[in-house]
C-alpha cells in the first residue's frame, strides 16, 4: 500500500486520469454502436479529412479550402492511413485527446500553484484532474468527430509547458509550449486568446533571465510556432478566397452582447433565456460541467489566487479563463459546449478553492486550527466526492443523449426511406448529411436553396419531398432565406403532408405547374 501511495504521488501517475475519460466513453460508444457522426459539423470534419485533405496529402499538394482550421482533420486523415476510411479514425483522435486533457490540467495546476509542500501540490493536482476528467461535456466531445478535445489538449499542454519553462528555464519547454499552442491555434481559433497570457508570461520569464535568453529562446520558439502554422499560412496566402477562416468571418463581437439575449446571426434569429454574460458565468455550474456543488469552489479559488498575487496562476489560470469568458460573452451565440475552452483553468481554480476553504482558510483563522481542520476534513471530502458522482452522472446523461439522438436520426432515415420510392428527391434541413451518409435517396440541403433555385429544381418532374421541423423553420429562420424558401414551397407549388415523424414533418412537393410531380 505504501508503494502504491508513493507511486501515485509521482507526477507520472497523473496519466491515470485519462482512464476516467477513456473507459466510460469507450463503453458508451461500444454499447450504443456510435460512430461519432451527428448533426452537421462532425460530418463536415470527417468528409474533408478523408476526402480532399487525404487526397492532397497523398499528392503532396497544399491543403484544400475548408471552413475551419485544418489541425483536427489533418490528424483524422493521418489516422485514416492506419485505421482506414472510417469515422473511428476521427473518434480515436477525439478520445485520445480527451483523455489527455485532465492529465495536462493536473500537471499545469501542480506547476503553477505555490503550495507548501509536494504532497499538497499533488493533492491539488489530482483534484483538478478529476474535476476535469469527470466533466460531462468533455466526455461527449471525446465521443464525437469534432475538434474540441484536440484543440483543448494542445492548448493545455502548451500552457503547462510554459509554466514548466518558468520554473526550469530550460528552452526545450518553451519550444514545446510554442509548438503545442501553435497546433491548438491550427485546430481552433479560440486558442489564439490562450496564447496571449502564455506569451506574456514567457516574455516576462525571458526578460528576467536577460537579453541572451530573450533572443535565443524567443527566436527559437517563434521558429517552431511558425513552422507548425506554415501550412495554414501558405494555404491562406496562396488562394484568392480565404481558407480556414470561416469562423473569423461569421463571428461578430461586442461587449454589449454580454447584456443581450436576442441576436440575429447566420443561424437565424436566436433568443435565449439569459443574457450572454450571465449564461457563460453560470456555465461551470451546469450539470454537464461542475454542477453547482463544485462550481462554488471556483469563487474561493479565484479569491485565493488574487490574494497570493502569484504571476503564474494569475496569468495562466485566471487570465486564460477571463479571456475566453470575455470572448464568448461578447459573441452572439450561447452553447454550453463553448465553455469547454476554459475548462482547465476553471478546474484548477476549483481545486485551489477546495484546498483553501475551509481546510486552509477557515482552519488557519481559528485558534484550534489543526482540530478544526480534522473536523472539517470528512465534510469537505464528502462534498467533493458527491460532486464528482454528480458530474459523472451528468456526463453519462449527456453522452448517452447524443448516442440516442444519432440512433433516432438513423431510425428516421429508415422510416423515410420506407415511405419513398428510390428515385425520390428529398429536400431537408439539419438532417441532410445524415441522409447523404446513410440513405440511398438523393438529398439536397434546403438551406442552400433560394425560392428561384427550388423552382428550377422542380421543373424536371421528379418526385420531390420535403422533410423539415416546421416549428424551427417558422421561428428561428422565419426572416431568413430558408424560411422564405419553405413558405414559397408551401404557398406556391404547395405541400401535401405525408407523415409526422416526431418534430419533423414529411411533405410531398407539388410541381411548379401546380400538379403532382
């Protein structure tokens, strides 16, 4: 037992934190036969990775255009050379990265927090790692073909390596930090914000060590980051139309958005119950994150970090969280998945809060400090364990809900196929890629059609059907082209309802001339 305890106190043991992601998520994937594809974005990542990107790699050509940065699909394409042309390649990348996030988080917290001794530092690191590993959104993101966990793992590795450089002053850590953060930026643009406080911290460290370190270490780090980003920069510069910058082109930001809850975006009219700033401030208390039980620990953690005025945790934990929060609060979207980008620093602050209150702060303020410490220890530890259990339950619910949703979509595909002849043309929205991957029907995205496009399409006399969520189209998309095209089909050629399929309705579309196709 003593040898096991000694091994667990070694930083290398923190790799075990990945098991709290890999094991439950793998079990849920296997039981649900989930291939990681759902909705819209995962299909886009997968199709790009195994299609044009894989072909460009084989031909030694520049990366073809894509809406998002190519870091994640590049890994998927490389994995496909080993695992084959299957969504499992994307799932493996997401799952491996998801399991690395809690380990890198624990290492980061251990590195930046000036604890009294190694035992206390490792305890706080384990708490931060477990809070991260049991986060429901991390589980769900590890199960799907999406870039979230890959970017987050790379960013957390980069911040940890920067903190390590601050303590060791060995240039290898700065080079690792530069490479990891460059890859995070190559995966998701949001991590450019994370690079800001880490760059300031690294610059501060180099300045303290003198001009030679600033020149040698700084230039070497810039070279590593530039080399990793060079394929992206080359692809952008070599094309008349921009590639990989779709997010940057559609996002708008304003500090006033933090106080608003209604927006008009490319996703139509969006109306939320809470203002943006309040929504993202409360996101850590969501049952798919820390639950209210453990999210409360962030507040004392922030207070203790501010009180200590230690440069590393202020920049690398509080600075990271503040910048990402500020960006999302000012952007016109709400999605609890977006809060994943500041999960590691919040988990670190929660762990520091747990270690400081009441075991540290309360006990240190009373005359019977040690006695009070022992008295409160079972209470605080029970609080922590109950919070972890609640988080794991939320993770199970969220991941299972996506697996169930995919199964429901596939059942919907089978039901529609059973109702329609093989030569049917199907117009749909939000389910288009699901039908294109799992159905023999010719499926066209309604979002891409104007009323004129739809009219031209119907003139060939082919049987045409429409599958949409009418309520969603009439509310979120009422004033957009999608809503206009739907109303033209309804009020022009005409729609005959064939079947109700849950939230969706299947219609036969009449021809432009007015008869049935």
